[in-house]
C-alpha cells in the first residue's frame, strides 16, 4: 500500500520551503548588491544588501503563511475572550525587538541631525569631528543618505508584518497554529530590525575607532553601542533559528 501524505503536512513542508527560499533569495540578492561596482559607496552597498536580505526574509515567511489551509470544520463566530495579537507573539523577544526598533529610530534621528557633508561635499554621509583645532569629516555616518532606505524598508516590513499578525489572530484555526506562525512572522520582522541596527552600530563604531578626540560623548556612546551590538547579535541568531525550523522555538 502506498503511503499518503496529508495536505496539512504538504503545506507545512511548503511553508518551510518558502521560509528557506526567502532567506536564500535574500543572501543571493545581498551578495549581488554588495558586489556592485561603479560610484556607489561601499557603505550604501552594505545598507542596500542588508535591507534586501531582511525584506526577502519577511517575504518568505509571509508567503509560507499564505499557504495555510482554512479549517474545514465549522468555526464558532463568538468567543468569551477577544483574540489579541500580543497573546500570540513571543512574550520575551517581542519587547526586546521593540526596544531595538526604538534604538534604531533614535540612532537614525540623532545621526541625521548630527550629520554633515563628507570630503566630497555630499550631505548626510559623514560627521564633522574637531581634533586639535582641525575639523575633518568622518564617515560613513548614519545620516539622511543612509537613513532613507533603512527607514523606508522598515516601514514596509513593519506594515506587512503587523497586517499578517492581525490576520493570523482573527482568522479561524487552532491556538498552536496561530502561535507558531505569529512567532515566525515576529522573527522575520526582528531579522529586519536587528540587521539594520547592526549596520548602524557598525557605522558609529567605525567612526569612533578612527578618532581619539570624541571626548566624553564618544566614551558614553561606545559604552552604549558595544553592549547593544551583543544583544542585537543574540536576537539576530534567535530570529534566524525561529525562521528556519518548522515550528517556532520555545521562549522558556
């Protein structure tokens, strides 16, 4: 007798393949963008590569979620307790990812206001540092030039993930299924946020490493960005692991 595979298992495999396909496409596109030549600045190539990777990961997870079968049995239309998105997202990682998003927005805002023109006169790409009465621009700096694609992709990814989370919370299905898919979408959004935050922290850290005249503000900034980088690396690993496994990992 031939073994048969249930449609639910086939769709579970398709969901996993869609997640892997999104990550693979993101790696390929990021590699192509990072290897672009011409007049495009190296830092901007990294920014576009990271952005493309994060959006591809989000797209793969959303594609996998769209393959979810609607339940065939009768579904009750009334419930004692309304479903909420926050009841299905990771209880510990979701606040951490929101904190990282706030840090990213704060750094981009401060970086935009503190940015200046680089040595070639292009605005929003460097910060002017005065050392021994000599002012010189240092970059790359997360000014408006780099902040624009980061903020645009973050807005698109956040809107898509919020829509998907609301759709999952209110559609028919069992709680375990809603739990697993909500975790996967949260992880995809977190991958976008964490990767962008890492590249912004890398820009600031590189500028600080190239000057000895940053003063107290530079020391305070270093004390903040280096521990934040370690936390971001941890969340990035969690997000990747959550996406690539068939079911969301536990948060205990």
